[in-house]
C-alpha cells in the first residue's frame, strides 16, 4: 500500500489564507460537524463515501478531515485505492486553530 500524503492543520490554514482553491471533505458525523467546520469544506460522512463516489473527480486532489485524523486516513486509503488523489489532514479538527463555520 502506498503511503497517504498528509497536510498539517497549519499548512492547510496558510493555503486557505493565501486564497488557494482546495477541495476539503469533512467525514465526521453530523453532531461533530455542528461544532464547526473549516470554511468551504463539504460534509460527506465517512459511512456514506462509497455511495458518493460520483461526487469525486480523479483529476482533483481532495483533502480529508475528521476529528483527529484517523477516520479521514481510512477514507484516504479507500479512495486512493480507487485511483483518487487524496491528502489527509493529520491531527484533525482537534488541532485546527483556524476559523470555523457553523
């Protein structure tokens, strides 16, 4: 298995502040997302990723986010195996210090 590319919360925040257009996918549960998401992130619960594959494009890189980085890592493995470009935000929302949208 290939390693999953990672991005730190700090690196991601810098990219967003620089105005980079990124595809962020938050795979947490509804009640977790209610506590705040990274602005611009799209919410697709981990358990519903397989039925939402049509929403992903193989030419686009996606950054996956969860609470601590574990679930998003699993989603990254799953999607990378299917030929998608993925990156995992390590540390998850527990380490996110940037702004949040509710």
